[in-house]
């Protein structure tokens, strides 16, 4: 056998496959980013949307600062107050929240009428009328004694209203 006809022992990874149509020119690889010209418009729209959502969230956070202040005022000071002072504080915080929401005419109502009006927007088990006459008429009585359960229910109802109100 001649050397030209002898099988060559070249590994399979190094053998070249003879492909037809060698005259075609293939383009260079296409970059993946940005895939199309309007990609930057979508990216800009997403960034603007995120910024708008952050601005709305920040304004809402600042607008509701009075609620956080009222809740912290009630929860921090009620343990050291007398029953009458605690009732007065709850009434005051409710009225201050109504004023902060811009409803001066509602805040100026007498206590009985005010709490009847507020009860319309509350669920039945969270209404101020369920607290009894001690809560509504308490600031006008000379001596008032509340049980621990009444005082806790009064504070919880007031805090619930402060968190959920849309005065």
C-alpha cells in the first residue's frame, strides 16, 4: 500500500468536514443587547413608573403621619392616666384625626352625634356605641370608673378607628 492510500489516524475532533457552498459569507455575531431600538423607551417607562409609585407612596406616608402620631400618643400614655383622662384622650385623638382629614364641621359635632356618625362607617363589633354610655358621656361625668375590660375595649376601638377611618 502506498502512503497516500493508507488510512490516516487523526482523532475525530480534529477532522474537518467538507461542507458544500463555501462561497457564503456569514455575518459577525449580533449583539444581544439592546435587541431593538425601542428597548430604551420601555426601560425609561419602567423607571418612570417606579419613580411615580415611590412618589405616591411617600406622599401617602406623609399624609398619614397624623395617624401614627395619634396611635403612639394613645398607646404610650393610657397606662398612666385615670379613666376620665383616658376617655378624654380618646375623644381628643378622634377629633384631631377628623381635623387632620379636613372635616372641621364633623369634628365640631357634639360627642353623641359625632360617634353616631362615625359608627355608620364601622363594622358592628367595632362601633363606639358598643362601648356604652361611659365612653360617650364619660367626659361630662364627675366621677367615672371603668373596668380593665372596658378600658381595653375603648382603647382598641379608638385605635382601630384611627387606623381605618376615612373621615
